[in-house]
């Protein structure tokens, strides 16, 4: 959590959140009690389900389709070493985005999973900055 706090506001670092859009934008309550709704400031939302091919079980979209999903975040083959911090609800589905980013040519050394993810960041007692829009 301290590393993520220290990275906030750094324009060189891209933050991704793999949670469903409704949770990212605080349109629904968090499923875990005691968590605030919203997301880490400056994060981009790529719900993990949107990178999966609905016609092929357990398969990622094509590289072209993945590139389209990641392009609005500034990630892809043009910036393979740009640092990325990926979160989700508990640190698990963030790994799907990490794998997809790597499939697009992003360097693994530049991809970091925030294992505490929203389960840690969103706890009211931590008083972390939160965005809802």
C-alpha cells in the first residue's frame, strides 16, 4: 500500500483496475463489508471479463482486440517498459490484465500487481484517497 501511495500522481506510472465497471465507479456497494466504493485515483478500468473471448472458453481476445482495450490507457507495444500497477478486488483477477499486457509485448519487469488491491486500499481506516468518477 505504501508503494502505491508513493506512486500516486506519477505520470510515468499507469494504474489499471480489473474490477467490474460498476464497482470501479462506485455505482454498486462493495461486496466486502467495511470497504469504501470507488477506485485508486488516476486508475483506468479494464474489467477482467472484457479481455476474454466470449466464443472460446478461458481464452484471451486476439492481440488486436487486446490492443484496442489497452490503447486508451496508453499501454501497448509503443511503451513496453512503462511501469504499470494493476489492482482488482483482492489481487487475483489483476493477474489476467498483467498476462494480457505481457501478451501485448509489455515487459514483465514493468508490471506490478498490487496484491492488497481494493480489499486493502478501500478500507476506511486507511484513509486513502479514492475517486468515484
